[in-house]
C-alpha cells in the first residue's frame, strides 16, 4: 500500500515538475472537484486508461469516451481543431502514468495528414448529452 502511494505521489510530482518546466501551471491528477465547464458538467483532470471502454470521435475537436463506473461518459474537448481526426476515426496518446489527462497530446496519423492536438478539458457528461453528441457525428 505504501509503495503504491509513493508511486502515485512520485508520478504527481514528476507531472508537476514537467508542467512547471514547460512554463505551465502545476497539474494535479483526478477530479477537479467543484470545477465546472461552461455547460455545468464536472471537469476532470485525468481518466485512468483502464476505465476507458470505448471512444468515439465526434468532430475534429471533440471525443466522447464511454468509461466503466458510475459516471460512464466523458467529453474530451481539444484546444483547437485537430485536422484529420474525424476522418482518421482513431487517435493515440502517449502516457507514463496510465491516465489520459488534460494537457496530454493527442496524435492523429492519417495519410497525408499527421497532426497533434492538446486536450483542453475532460468533462463528465450524462447519457443524454453523450447520445446527442454521438447522433451529431460528422460521419
């Protein structure tokens, strides 16, 4: 138990050091309790990768995740449009902490376009919003 907590603390500290060195604000991991997006949804800092069941690309700036647990949907908003994302229908992201987090880079590899975009926020959404977003997919 102590070893697990030490690893989590080390990962959080390393993430903070990298964020500060890159000129950004320190980043914490988990739910940013009390934080809300413009639509009133709760904003998370990270989603554990093992909890992600499915991902659907809505457009070049929005991804919907279906996750395991009591709050099964997340909306990922990218900082700007990611050319080729909707056409690629998949994306990748490298992580060393087994979580998909705000400020992580999403990569799209679709010939002839290869683009990179940053996750602006991860918002917990309800099933109705998830269904509306999935119905609006640009495919």
